[in-house]
């Protein structure tokens, strides 16, 4: 029997309108455009403004565009998974809200939380449903409203993050394209270096947690940096090695956009030139679960059927992973 694979048959991104530039950040905290640019590669990021605007707004816009682009009726969707670290609410799942907003009445839907590796975890999970043969259209969303958990008086974190998201459609194929291999890893001993202290069951919200700023991202930047550089490069190299892929075979590295220096180190390790690295960190910063689908969306018109892509990410948890994708379609 021919093996079924999950092919990405469309991608769509969404970023909110408001642009928060390095220049504006200079007026908010003790920083400079020069420091941010040289240490991270970021020039600006997008912020979702307005009352009652959660991550589902980002996901809904991305999925609506995806359905239009792929000529899909919402009721055809079998499953919608949303990778996010900033759900609209503790429950219900943001995926449920998105599915309802787009009219995906026949889909079951749930959230998946793996911080910055969330999209890769969700993509891999979604591909397994397709491979069973039972599910024909699976939508994978990666979206985060990071501005909702950022302290805009902390210069070490507020310069990095932004809001945005994207979505891909997965469908079965018998061709040699699609999600070819994935290696996902996690290590909970990394939690002290990158987390949010309160708002969960261990420390529910209280007057004190708000006063102490415990509902914001806590990050020990240089410790996370060291783990990220090593692990993202190692896992990307491992996926290439076990599939006998050289740097030349790879059309694009699609890295999580956390820091340009981490991306450069990964590309060097993979022996991939900078012209083959998808990059949009300068425009959107780190959108957590949104970075990789936003990259695919930005570069979609340059991708050809059969192109080998290595998607790689590292994030809180710690979580990290790499996915080998053979692109399934030519520019439309
Ligand atoms: O996406 C999920 C995973 N997250 C990551 O992968 C992030 C990994 N970490 C990083 O990207 C980097 O560690 C940061 C961008 C967060 C920080 O860059 P760094 O080069 O590691 O800086 P540092 O934390 O070692 O700080 C160096 C100096 C410090 O000053 P002193 O102590 O040397 O006087 C900081 O106070 O830079 C200072 N600094 C700043 N200066 C101007 C920190 N943030 C800023 C800032 N503007 N925004």
C-alpha cells in the first residue's frame, strides 16, 4: 500500500496593523535602535490593539485567508489545531473560538502549547491524523499575542516580542512531498530560565501577583540563548543527517525568529548559505508560535514543488525540534 503523507497545500499569515518600531521603544525604555538591531536583528514588530482582541483574532484572520486561497469551504475542515502560548482564555481552547469564527462546524479543534516550538509540534501532530487516512483537511494555526504578557518597562524582553500568526492546510498525498520527517524534543529542567510565574494553577492571579509583575514573560536571556544556539542547530543537523540531506539539497532553512544570531549559527551548522535562510525577524520580531508560518507565507511565491525545507525552532520548556518538509506546489 502506498504511504499517505501530509502535504502543505496552502499557507496564509496575518499581522496586526500597528507597527511598534525600535525608535518608539527608545521612548519607552533605556535602549537604542542600534543595540536592538545588532543584538537581535529586529527593527519593528506588530501589536494587536483594542479591547477584547485576543490571539483568536490573529488565527481567525489567517484561517479565513487560507480557506479563500485554497478554495475550501469551512465545513470541509476535519480538524483545527492552534499552537499558542497566549490563548484568549484559560479555557475554552482558542482553536474552538477560531473554528467557530470561520464556520468550521464539522471540525474538532484543540490548542497545543509548546512555546516557540508550538507550530512544529502542531504540524507534526496534524500530519499524523492525515497519515491515518481518516482525515482529509487539517488546519494548523500558530499564533500569539505576545504583547499581552510582555512588561513594556523591561528592556530585556519588550524589544524582542511581537504579535502575529499564520495557518497552513494539510491534505493527504501519495506523492513524495509533504511532511517527510520530524524530530521533536523537550526538557522541563529548562523551565526556570523562561516562564510566566503566575496565572496558572500553581499560582493563580492575585493582587500580589499583579503587583509583582508575575503575569509577564520571565526570561534569562543569555542562558536561553546558549541552549537555543546549540539545540536548534543540533536538531536541524540531526534531521538532515538521518535523511542524508546536505546543505546543497536544502532549498530553505525556515528558522524560528527569536534572534538573528541564533539563526545565523544554525545556518552555519547546516552548511546553508544566508541566501537560503527565511528571515522576517526585522519586520515582526519574535511572534512565538507565529514565526514559522509567517516565514512560509512571506516566501511562498519563491517556493517550488519538491523544494526541501528544514523548519527548526527552540523555545520555552525547553522545547525544540526540526521538521523536513518537501514543498508540495509551485507558485500559483
Ligand atoms: O524565542 C524563545 C527563546 N528565546 C530566545 O531564543 C532568546 C534568546 N536570548 C536572546 O536573544 C538574547 O539573550 C537577548 C536578545 C535577550 C539579550 O541579548 P544578549 O546579547 O544576550 O544580552 P545580555 O542579556 O547578555 O545583556 C548584555 C547587556 C547587559 O548590560 P550589562 O550588564 O553588560 O551592563 C544588559 O543590561 O545589554 C544590556 N541590555 C540592553 N541594553 C540596551 C539588555 N537589554 C538591552 C536593551 N537595550 N534592550
